[in-house]
C-alpha cells in the first residue's frame, strides 16, 4: 500500500510540475471548495428532513408547502454546485493528462529509451502505446475523482458525525446473558462498526481484482496490436493468402481476453454477492436502527427521519472505500504500470554503452576490439580493427548473419550489447536503414523528417525529390499522398529516404542496405546524384553488393579483416565499364 501511495504522489507531482499543471492545481482547489459547499447543502437537507416530516405529522399544510419550496431551492443550489464542479473537473483532467502525457513522452523518447525498451515485455512494456495513452488517462481521471472525494468526505464526515451525535441523545438498552447492557448514543457507534465490517469483507473479496485488471488491459492491448499489425502489412498478408493464419492469431489473442475476462467476472460476482446487498440496504439500515427510539416515544417522526438521514450520510461517507473499490483498483493498477514504465524508460535512456562510444581524435570512424552480441548474450563474429577517414567512400562487405546491420546500430549508438571501442567521427552522422520510416502526416513532413517542414524551402524539398527520380510526387495533394504512401514499393521508399538524407546534409552517411530494392541502373543513377549533392560527405555502404555510380569506393572485408582497398575492375561503376 505504501508503495502504491508513493507512486501516486510521484505521478501527481509530474501532473502539477508541467506547463499548465499549476493552473490545474487551482482547478483542483476550486472543485474541492465546491464539494465542501455541497456538504453544507447536504447538512441543511438533513435539518430540512426533520422540519418537513414534522410538518407532515402535524398536518400543517402551510409549513409543508414552505418546506417543499425550501427543498427545491436547496436542490437548485446543489445542482449548480455539482455541474460547476463537474465542468471544472473536466478542465482539470485534460490539463493534468496533457502534462503527465508530456512527461511520460519525454522519458520514453529521451536517450532513445523507446529503442532500448523494444524487447522488454515485463509489466506491460510491450505495449507502450497503452501506457502512454490509456494509463495516463485512467490515472488522471481516477485521481481527480477519488482524491477530491476522499478529502471532501473526510470533512463531510466530521459534519455528519457532529449532527448524528447531537441527535443521538438516547441509549440502546437490552439484556445480554441476564445482564443489563446500555450503549449511549449507539447510533454514532453503529455507523463506523457497520462500515468497518463491510470494508473488511469488500477488501477480502476484491483483493485479486487489481492483478486481474492489469492482466485484462495487457491482453486487450495485445489483441489491438495484432489488429494494427495486420493493417500495416495488408499487402504482404494478402499476397501470401495469410487470412487463415491471421484469423488464428486473432482467435488466440481474443481467447486470452475471454479467459481472463471470465476470471474477472467470477471475482466481481463474488464481490457483488456482498456489495450489491450492501448497496441496496445501506439506505434502510439507519431507519431500522433508529426504530427502537421512535417506538419508545423518544423522538418524533421528523426526528426519526432526521436521524436516519444523518446516519445514512455518515454510513455512505464511510462507505466511500466500498463504493469506489473498483475505481481505486484501476487507479492503483494504472499508477503501478506508469511508475514502472517511467522507471524503465529512465534507466533505458542512460544505458552503459557496450561497445564503448568515444569521440575520435582524428575525426574518423575507428573500430577497436569490437565484438557485438545479441540481446541474449550470444557473441557475433569479431570485427576487424578498421579506420575510416573523412571524405572517402567505403563498402563494408560481409555475408548475411555477420552483424553488418548490428554494426550500423552500434555506430549510431543504439546497440548496447558487446564489447570494444567505437570512436565516432566529428560532425553529423546519419544512418539510413534498409526499411525506411515514413511518418504520419503530409508529404513535406515525411520528406523533412525529423525536422519540421518549415526548416526547408519548397524549392529544396522539390529538388531533393527530383535528384532521386521522384519529382512527380511533388504534385500530389494530401489525399493522394496518403493513398500513395501506403502503396509505395520498396525501391520508392528507399529513394524517398535518400532524398531525405540529401536534405539533412550529413557529414557521415551510413547506408545500411539502403539501395537493396533498386536495380543496378537505378542504383547507379541515385548514388551518382547522391555523391554529386554531398561531395564532402563520407559515405559508408553496408551491403552485400558493391555500390554502383560512385568512384573511389574502398572495400573493407569484415570477414577477412582486410585493410581498405580499391574495388577491383569487375565492380567499377557501370558507366566506366560501359564506357
């Protein structure tokens, strides 16, 4: 419990600390103040109950009508306070949800934590989208409701108990085993005893709900991810006639949902066997307990109803834990998942780099005693000690499975498994992968990524597309680009990524199979244009075949640990061989 409360405090501080969070705290205070005003209206309604029923008992028509008018006036005030508080609570929720979401996103994106967490599956780390979107929403919504209700109920409880104390002037007298027993102001003591027993039973029956709720949300996220993954790979699935396999996967994921859902339903049924009768009797028990005093003639009918109303408010206020148990369970589960996600992201953002990354004294790219490994710890083949100097073009050659793409990730600072030292060059280094990423949004945003479209003039964007043979795309409107984006071939995607690289103007450009989907002629045209546009850049090709269209490429065989050497005549640029 203390750990959960500590996590809730930490997340609440994040809500308040961000932009707009302090104004949200003002909203919190206002909603709380409105809640206290609502308590005063309830106190007045308790007093009204005695006046109204006493008037009925006396058959006093004028007093009865006056009390009816007072009742509607109090209800109007209560409704106004409630609606105003509800609106301010909504404004509070969106502000705190924004600040909390921004804080979680900052941690997820900082230090490329999203990359380092990609293989983690514990505590829901396999579904970061749910942690960020759903858990932030659940936490803020439940916190702003339950926290305000808790504090308001504490204040209200003192008011209601004071009223019940002043009204419960009569004792409860009975005989037990031949001994006379008298309990003074028994109505006051009966309320907490009644609720304490009910709370203990509720917690005992409902304790497993937290774990079941967490598991249900995880399985829902897994099912949603499978659906999203099909949408992202519709062409490959359609060409492979993969519908039956996808259906099996969906059925398995949904079966997991249904299995846990049944466990959740069983536990809620067990809990409901106690809480449902409690909910339906809690408003009548006060009258039954006060009946002895009324039947003994110690209170009037109006006094009976007033005592019943006061007792009812005390019991319902004390029963907040019972009424809110499911919401508190969701709050605790969301807080636990979010806190663990933030802790994992913070740790992943500052990993101990292995191999060690260091700045290069000479400004080049140097590998020394580098042995990369898989996340499971299996070492890949050792890499030779090589030195790549600025201003040249290199081809790192090796067969499949030798760790070429893993080396590209290590040079970029993403790979944290292995040993040795990688001395990184000065200037801007850009790695272009085999499968380029096209972000959501328009053509200009995708082309300028990761910078904003406004960072480049339209002439620059259009020229970059023209350089790689995609100038026709420039004429597309937003709808046409959205349609084309989903159907781009592998070669078109790679051309697009190279156009993006042209705009970034890196000092070092590492191309990891970045032209593998192009034919030889297209590769030569694109790479010739690339070298012409970036004459001073160092180009590092990681590929199975020699790059075409670039003169002076130096080959480094990662298997034989050879020194950089010019390419042999059979793999010179195509233009020279034809020429």
